């Protein structure tokens, strides 16, 4: 294998883009493979590009757009290019601009949500909305549902607002209105009937607030095009070329949207890979890409199989795993690069042994292969697995960062400032008004807000309008003074909005609302940091011409992951977060049955195929060096449980791997000190190499013995809290349907499910 120097992260963290001359279309084809050229030069009609991992799909997509412009087949405003994150859209726009210069101006290059929002802003009146409607994020949608549930007297501990919000979101992704949902479940289980009642009230609340949630942006865009043939026809005529990236991640609503827009011209190009469809829990439907050729029988299919990222050894392992799936487009990744080193496999005694080895493996990457800390990553199936790994990183002095946590736009001070901005744009926004009416403290607690909410409902006013009538609503003393001051502040800010830029408006909000004074008076390190964050928000606002434009963008920006390749630390992340990234050195941990693949996939073929796709995604993130690990025993719910190595390990040809395991360690009891476990040792169940001896038996989780009943609250180690919808079978055959707060309804085999009463 050739020697590579990974000390400069710019060599691997992004693909360089060479500028070419717009006047010479042939220059756009330089350096492309035959398959890539076929995709770029496709003359018209439906085009399906099956782009294997690391096959240069972004390069092909941007070159195709540039080629359409350079050859005169399309003008910029006739192109709509859609991807899934703002970060990806910005990158695509940047690359096209570098290829063709300012001639790219006028194109729509955006996420699904941004494109839909743009349509809805222009034609909101068709659906009965005012143009300045507010967009509720997931947290705001959940708080609205929670308020409704409390108002109608529902116990939010037995049926959580999060589970109801999740069920409503799932319904919208299936284009089911509140009326449709109620009709479907009118004779079903009581939980679903209760959800249908809340769904109806939730939709009424959104309408009254002139607001939409994230799902509504997609659903309402489809409803808009269905409702007004003239609007549909205008967009069909305008967007003569439609290109969609990551098509395997689309849901039913998104698929319907692009199908409607492409129905007339049929110049639709979709790019994706059925083997990388890993977002079923977000309603992504792999059938959209698998059945594309059925919807467009005259479609041309181009297969991109040459990989420009990984060694052949890594690709052979990925190919061997994914070929076991049935629902896929057959392909075989290959590279013209190095064969590469063997994949290293470590069989650990337990998760602490595994973590110690992972730390040593990272240090080996650095010393033997000159890979910087920031060029390495550790992947795991669930967030809970990071704890032991983090402890060992600290102990071994390995710099690390967990790629998750609170994003900039989720911080309290940022959300408060944006709430004021949204209230200026949309005075009917109840969620924003309730968020900041007592921020900073004005004596307007729950009692005062309830009185204002009641008065607003009785007099057909928005919540913010009711504040003006605080005295009539029954407020007095400090609460009355606080309400009137809040109303005056809003009135002053709205008057300023006519003359100030978005940046100046953020400054005014911080100043006039008292947010800035409160933080200055605090004078703590945290308060100073919050002030700096508000300054950064003002800087972000400076890029926009109107406050509406700024508020609109901020509502969508939280989609993208804030991974920073220059962080100078090892990245710890779930396999889902890893999609779209690449690293010279990768370690995938926890390759055990019921961990990865997850326990929920044990009796569900579709779930198992998705887990295998997730494994394929993880393997193909590695560029040069890949290491895998599993533990013969793992602590779950405070007790040791024996484990079986993942079937995915058995699917990798043994000649591709090098077993670097130490002799099986002693099993130790669960008490531990700073160096690991202490206490009485017992013989560790003999863990033999997978396939060459009996592995420790899998123990029941005991959930089948809990005697669960319909309506009970339970907690799952992956899905969190939920409510039991139904129970069937007994003992080892016992199953349960659980409606989880965050992940919707799941079918579970209890004996294999880490479930307990809440």
C-alpha cells in the first residue's frame, strides 16, 4: 500500500473543485469515468443514478447542472436541485458557481423544506394562510400539544406529549389529515382515538396562530399544487429540469411532490443508493428509489460503482455484508486504488475491555499511520454506548468530541431572541409569545398566562393581542405591569422593524426586551458566553435583507449537522450521524446481536435489512484503516448480559480480517474503581472465535415476565419512554406493541427487549 500523510486534514476532509470554462462543455467531462460521463451528458427524460458509497455523486450532480447550462439545454431559473440539508445545498451551490460562475444565479438549489417554504410564501393565501406564517420546530410543536392535553384534562405522564407529536408527524408523512386519522382509528384502540382528538385540536391551534410545523411545509406544498392547477402548471413550466439528491431518504410526501413537478416535462434526475437508506424511523421509504423505474418506465439507469474513497479490502467487506439484503439495486463497489490493510477485529471481554482497546487502537493509528486525531472516528449503534468510551478517552488522554449535543440555534438565548423576531413578523404566533412573555421575568407565570389564554379564546384574539387587555383578563399588580410592559415593547419593536436592518433588529431586541441588561447584570462566564452568542446571531442576521427572510432561514438551519473536520479531536458518533462523512481511520464498536443489529430487528425482516444498510454505511466511511470490535459480555440495566457476536461479522469473509484479540479475560463483578472493575472474579464464560466454538448463550431480558398491561408506561433503552398499546403471546413468544414518545409505534419481542416499567 502506498504511504499517505494524514497530518493535513484538508487532504481528506473535502473534495477539491477545479474551475472550468463555461464556454467549453467538454471541459466539464474531464476526469470523469464513463459512467459518470453518461450521467452528466444524459440528454433528457427520467434518469436514475445509482451512486454507490464514495462514487463521486456530488461531483456528478454538480457537473450535470453545469453541463445543462453550458450546452444551453437549460437556463438557470429552469433548474430545481433538491437535497436534504442546508449544508449540502450550500456546498452544491458553491460548486456549481465555481464551475459556471454567475450564470448559475437564479437556480433553486435548496432542501425540500426550503423549496416548499418558498412556494408557500408566494401562494399562502391559496390555503388560507397569511404570508408571514410562523414555522414551529419539533420542540414548539410538542409544547403546543402538551398545552392542548393539559387544557382538556389529559394525564401527560400516562400519554406523553412527545408520543402524541410523533404519531401526528407519522400521520402527516402519510398525507393523513386529522379527519383521515380519526376515521381510520374511530374503532381502534383508545390511545389512537385520543391521539386523533388531540390532532384535530392541534391543527386548529396552528391555524389560529397562522403557523405550520415542519411536516406541514411538505404536506401543504403538495396540497397547494393539488388545489391550484395554475400554480402547479407555473412551477412545472418553470422547472424544466428537476434534480434530487439522496433520493433513498425521501418519504411519501416528498416523492409525491417531485412526481407532480416532473409530470409534464419528465426531465427528472434522481441520485441515490438503496444500500444507504437508513432513515426509516424518519419515514424514509426505500421503495421510492427501488420503484422509480416503475413510475417512469422510460427511465435511463446509470450505475456508479467505482469508489474513490476506500481501499479494496474495505469495499470487499462492505459488498459482502450488503449483498445479503434482498431489497436493493445489485452492484459491486470497486476501486483502482490500493488493496489496503486487513480489517482488524478485537473480541473484548466486556465494554471496558473494548474501550481500553479502542483507545490503544487510536494511538496506533497515530503512531504507525501518521493519522491526526481529527481524522479518526469511533462509531456505535446507540448514544448510550458512548459513556464507557468517553471515560476511557479521558483516562488515556485521547482528545475527543461527541458529535451531537446542543446546536447553536437550540440555545435558550438564541431561541428567545428569535421568538421576539417571529412575533414581529407574525403577531399571531402563540408559541413564540408564550416563550418570551416572561423572559426576562415580568411576573407572568403559569396563572397569569392561563388567564390571558382564556381571555384570548373568549374574545377571538391571539395570545399576544390579549396581553393588551391584561386588566380585563384579570391580571393585577406585578403581573399586570409586566403584561403592559411586554405589550409596549412589542409595539415599539414592530415600529422599528420598518426602518432597521435584520442585524439592527436583533440588536434592538436584545436591548429593548431587557435580555442584554439581565446578562450584563449577571456578569458570569456563562452570561458573557450567552451575550457572545447573541452577537453571533446578529452577525448571522446581517446576511439578510428582511427580517422575514432571516426568520425563515433560521427555522430551517437546524437540519444540518455541525460536524467540524478541523476540531482536532477524535469524533465519537452514532452510525446514523456518520452518514455523509469520511475518515482515514474508523473503529466500529459493539458488533453484537441485539446491539448491532438492534434488538428490534430480530423478528422484522425490513428492520434487519435497514440495520445491514447501516453497517454498510459505517464500513464505507473508512478510507484506509478499519477496525471492528465486539464484547462477549455487556452491562445493560446494571447487570451483566452475555452476548453473541453480530451476524454482520460472520458475513465478512475471514480472509479480509485479522483477529487481534487477547486471550479471554476474567469476568469481574459490577463494582469498579478508577482502573476498571474490582471485587470477586469468576471464570469468564469462554469466548471463542466466532464460528469456531460455542458462544455464550443469550439471556432473556426478563421483560416477558413483567406482566405488562395495555396503557402502562414503559421505558426502552433505545426508544425511551412509551405506552403499551397491545400485548399478545406468552413467555418467550410474548410480544407487545408500544407507542414510544419519540419513535412512534414499535412491535417488540419482549424476551429480547430491554424494557421496564416507567
